[in-house]
């Protein structure tokens, strides 16, 4: 006589779901281990650093200033104490290329008159960059009077 099973077929089928609880438990234990051990790994070795033998330069190089006035005239002040030298539009780039061949890492300030068209100032910045200078920035003066937050004054 055969004995009958009281088991359901669905109860004996394999489970195809991932049990997340053990994985979460392992991750929490690893998190606690890393939180405890990370301050211990941050200890620094006692190292005596060598002293530098060279002294910093006492006379930093003066930046070159390229200007355009309200009439559209160009001026170059190479920082050599001679002051700004007037240059024609055709002679500007050869003079800038000559200066960049002496020191391409020289800082160059570009300044334009407030009455000049902004596009001409942008063209001048592009000309200075194309002449071989890698450090080009704009130069401006501070406004007199009340200054708002971050130094910005609204234009009336």
C-alpha cells in the first residue's frame, strides 16, 4: 500500500527570488568595519621635508599691458619702465609676437576704453592670444562710490 504525500506541489518548487536580507546584513557589517578602521589608516608618517635652497624672486616681472583708447589707437606697455608705446594696427601683432618670443609665459593685461565697442576689445584679446601669449586677462579700474555685494555696482 502506497503512502500518500500531504505536500503541495507548489511548496516543493524551487524559489527563484533573491533573498536581500543576508546581503544587507553583510553590507552593514562591512560598513561598520570600514568606519572603525578608516581613522586608523589616516595616520601620517613623520617626515622631515628638505629646505628649499633658492630664495623667491624679490622683483616680480611687471605684466605687459596692451591698451586701446577711445579713438582706436593701440598702446603696449612692456613693463620695462618706458611707459606705453603707441603702435599702429598693422604693427601690433608683429610687436606682440616679438614680445612673446622673449617670454611666452608673460602675463598680459588687455584694457580698453569704456567708450570703445566691446567687439574690438574681444578682437584685441584674440590677437594677443594668437601672438603666442598663454596668460591673457582683462584689466579694469574700481568704481568710485558705493559698492554692492561682491563689488558689483548696478549701472543707472
